[in-house]
C-alpha cells in the first residue's frame, strides 16, 4: 500500500511540473501582453519599459522560465500586474470561496445523482424512470452559463416581480453587517442556492445515469439472486448488497468530476458574481496577468491532482485488486 | 477623477446575449434627463465660473436629509484605490470619493476650489501658486498640508512608480512648499494647459506613504486600504464582491448626506440589468441601448442620457496599398451608411461622428465637411482611382489586385462585432470585399498597437485636454498610438502652432483647421459618438450627471427621509 501511494505521489508531482511548464509557455506565447488593455498615450515608452522590467518581463523567455521555476521552489507567487497586490493575497481571498462553492456543489451533485440513479434503477422502465432519464439527459446537455441565466430569470426576479433568491454575491451587502448569527447563516445559504444548483444539476444528471447503469448490472449478479432467494427484503437487497457494490466505480467518478466542477465554477462565478478563483482565472487570462494566471492554474491543477490521488487511494482501499497492478 | 483626463483605447465589454426591447407604446415611460452643461471656454482659465460655483454653494444653504445607502452596480472590481497605481475607471470612480484634488473640475471644464482655496499665476506665467485650506484632515486625523502636495508631485513624476498619467506633469519643473498652506508649481514653459496639468491627480498622504519605497508601490498595503481626505471614507473591500465607503464626519464641508455608498461587483451584464430592475442596485452606468426601452418603463428608475466621451471609428492602415489614396478612403466613408448602424445597433443613442475631436471639447469644429452616404458617388470615386470590376466577379480590381481586406475588432463588444458585418454588407454594394475578423480583446489591441491590421473598428475615450499629437502627428509615426501611420506635414505645422497658442480665439481657429485637414484625409472613417445611458433610483435628489463624470456632485446627492430605503 505504501509503495502504491508513493508511486502515485511521484506521478502527481510530475504531472504538476508538466502543467506548470505548459501553462508558462502557453500564456507567454499568447499574443498580446499585460499592458495592452490598460495602455494609454499618457504613458511614455520609457515608463512602459520600466513596468515590464519591474516584473522581469524584459528578459528572454528561457530566463523568465528559470526564474519562475526558482520562485516556485521557494513557493513565491510574485505580484499581480493588473491587481496591484501579491498573487498570494488574491488567491487567499478567493480560493476559500471557490472551495466552498465547488465542494457544496460536488456533494449536492453526488447525493442527487446517486438518489436519482437508485430510484431510476429500482423502477426500471417505469414512467418515472423514463421521465428521470429524459430530464437528466436534457439537464446534462444544457450549458452552464445558459442554465444560470435561466435560473436568474426564473428565481431571481427576471420574470415579473418574483425575486425569491439573490441574483449575485455571497451575502446581502447592505444588511449583512447588522444581522445576527442565524440570519447571517440563512443569508449565506440563500446566496449559495442558485450557483450551487447550476453547477450541480448537470453533473448530477450524468452521475445518475452512471448509478442507474451500475446498479442494474449489479442487480443481475448471482449473489443478488441468492440474497433474494434467502428471502431478504427488497430494501436490504438493494441497499446492503446492490448499492455497496454499485458505488465502487462512482468513487472514480468523483475524481473525474473535480475538473468538471472547477471549470463549472469558472462560468458560474461570472454569471452569479461569486467572488471566487474562477473569476480571477478568467480576468488573468484576458489581461495576460502572467503571475496570477500561472498561480491560479497551478492551484486548480493541484486541486484536481489531489482529488484524483484521493480517489485512487480510496479505490485501492475498497478494492484490493487495484493495488496489484 | 483622474481617468477623466486620459485618452484611452476602449474595449467596452458589452453583453453577448441579445434581447429585443418592447415596442415604444407606453405613454408612462420616463423621459430621459439630459443634464450636460454646455461647454464654455473656461477649460484653461484660472477664473472661476460664478454660476457653477454659486450652484455648488447653494446646496449647502439648502435643506436636505441625511441617511440612506446608494448601491452602485459595476461590471468590474477595482484593482487599487491608490491614484498612482490604479488603471481602471471602476477604481477612478471610487478614488474620486475618497481623495481631494487641488481643484474640482466642473462640467464646463472650469475649476472650482477644493483642497485649494484660490490660485494665482506669477506675472511671467511660469509660476502657479495655490493657497490651501487649513481645515482639511486625513481620515486618520492628521492635517493635509502643502507637504502632501509636494510629496504627491514627486511620486507622480517618479518613473519607478510609473503613474499612468505621468506625461501630464512633464512640463512642471518643480513643486515648492512656501508654507504649510501655500504651494507653488514652477513650469518649464508657458502653455495653455498649465492649470490643468498642475491639478491633475488627487493629493496623497505623505505621512502614510513616505516610507514605502517606490518599487513597492505596485503592491503596497495602501492600494487596498486607502486613507483619504475626501467626502467619503474607505470602509471595506470584499475582493471581487464589493467596496464600501461611508460618509466622513470630518469632511471640511460637513458630512455628505448619504450614509454609505456600496460598489457592488456583478461581472455579468444581464445580471446587472436584472438587479437594476428588481431594485437590488440603485445605479448603473453605461446601460446598453437595447435595455433602454424596457428600463424606462420602470417607475423607480430615472434615465440620464448625455453624450459620452468616446467615439468609434474604422482605422485604415495607410501602409496598406489599398488605403493609400485619399480619394479611396473618402469613397469608403461615402459608401457607408452610418445612420443605419446607429439606428439598428444603437437604437438611435448616438450621433454621427465627423472628426477626431469630441463635441464636448472647446476646440471642436462644428462645421467639418462630411461624407454623407452615397454609394453612387463612392463607386464613381473608386472608378476614378482605377478600381473597376474587370473580371465581372462583383469585386473591384486594379492591376490584377482585388479590393479585398479584413476588418478586425475585439470580441466581447457585440456592437462592434455587428458593425463589421454591417460594413461588410454596405461595402459589398460598391464592389468591395471586407471580411470581419473578431479577435480576443488582448490580441486585438496588441495588433492595433503593433499596427498589424488592414482595417479595424475601435474606439477612443477622449481626454479633457485638446491634444492631437499622440495620434496624428508625424512625430508619433513610430509610436503605437498613431495606429494608421498618419503623416501630413501641413497638419504637423498647424498642430504645433495651436499647441503653444495662448490666445484662445487664435488657438481655436488653428484647431479647427487641424481637424479639417484630418477629415479631408479620412485616415479613419469616423463612425459615431455614442450617448451614455445611466439609470438611477428615483429617490436620490440634487443629482447632476454630466459628460465629465456621473459622480461629479455625488457628495451632494440626498434622499428624503420618507423615501429612504436603507439605513
């Protein structure tokens, strides 16, 4: 087990290094630069050169790459060019918000997906099953930005005077400071509903289809027939024997869902004005804010790699056959 | 409001989803408030405009209620609330609430007293002396003095800090402290914009910033946690979410009526408009024209419409052999129905633009020649230049070369994207093939600055200063902002003469001539000057929204007690 984990860790480290290198060259080779969008004729050419120099951008690319690697070894992320602050500060401000949103969305996605999958499998080929399958396919096919806008129109006051849910942000900015603890909590939950649902629904749809398929396959196995023959209740058959075995592949899917959830936050954070790292990433890419772009993508990469690592290890714990390969 | 001074290329990111407005039928629709004050000739003069000063002072004698919160919706978060390191107008808007300038710039460009009580030029006009107020304090209690002014000037001109408006101070030799409330600017030469150059930029607190080395300004603590001396005081910055400022009890004029102003960041435009409709924000600037009709039916909102300070154009790269003939460029403009663009895409919220100077600037020439839509004439002019469809494929050609080129513009600005297509259609009618090329914004601006384009749709945000050198002068031929390689010795001569002309009437004649030369040459096809549409909640009173800036007198806005919505 220990060698398995070690080997996995090594692979993760190599993956991250590759990611860091590819990111570095992609963003530096992209046309444009960090000064293009904010440039104005009142800024003299000398000043422009000084700014580039102060961020080390006047050096040849290989040298920039080398100093980037060195600063990464010291875990220094440098200074944001567009945000006028240390990159680490910008990440510390936004990373917790993204993790909060994505982890809640992931749990919602999993629980919804698993429940719907079980219901659909147990009631195989019923009208309920068909409706669930059709609606999950529909939900899975709707792009997130569109689903988000749809939710805005339906639940945040777009249509008529119905404004049930807040359309943006994390808290009610005007009243939050004067709220009591439980009011604050309720306010935060209200603000989470729309972005969370937008990310989770599509994923839940795909997980439910997986879950349904897995469960149906397991139910056909001999040991289930044996369980039924023993006279166990249907509930015990499904939950004790069926579900436990059908859930195993879902663990892998959690690992695979992470990148999807994170890319979902990038879009959803923009639609719902959620102050997260996804927005930092988008801004940084458009502004060619190299230091922040690299750091944020490394963060996302590290989160995904860590998620996969965890899924691999969990899977190995549940299924000893994996460790042998 | 520092950004109000600069000339900036704009990449207004408009929403990408369209929405059809209702037919104009409802009689209850609000009438837009047109509040732009006519421009007078006071932009460079040291005299006050008595009417505007009286209007400003009259507020403090009037009766008004205090209280309430104004929630401003913005697309982008600010990056720094330090005047010397900020880059966006989102930041500039907030900085202007937190800090004082030496003078207040009025809507007609005249200057009114702010941190400075009065000012005077020396007889040789090389020294400008400001008398400062002695009752202005920083929000931490320390007095604002002449030392702060001198300190600010030194930092503004510090190349390591690289203030984006550093050029404005290039003609000032030094700033001298005479005593605690007297400060003197010494100029290198006499020229019309001395007062404007001296007062541009807000004054910063020396006692808080003098220990910060210049190299560290780009990421220092003060950028995110500023201490100013203006009517409002910085309270909280929730990154990517909101910035809150509150009334300063210590402000020398007494506290402003509003308790708080919250700048709420909503990156999605559809969402922002939705929140305006549902009352979750009170104010939105630059509402896209397509939303006007729908929002004007909302009884809680008042529309403010006035000419914006931008103009949109198509640049013709003069290095390209297609565009080297003046006659051909005039024909291109004549082949374009600019009114169609304005009617179809801007819902009439724009005026046709004829030349390179904004109508809000004193030197604007209202009698410029125009090239009205006339495809027949365009075809004739092109034929005179040898462009004929000799192979019968519908596209003009000359010496075996087809009249074919690309029009670049930036992605994310729906109106500009549509313009490329409309222009493609219009030019096809005279036998010219123009292909739209929509590029990611940073790539597009980089192409523009490197002059790697055939033609391009772009826009300028015009400064308050009469300035044409950076974009049009032969001296700037190799600089990035003369995008089109424009060079005309006659223009150069007139421009240089106008820059140094102290007599306003003589200068005006010269500037008029300079504009005529450019228009005659048509290095750009000037498309239109858009109107700016802002919407504000009805409960706010004494609102004076102007081309110079929507928040010009925000420290005097107030809401009657019985209409106040928040605490």
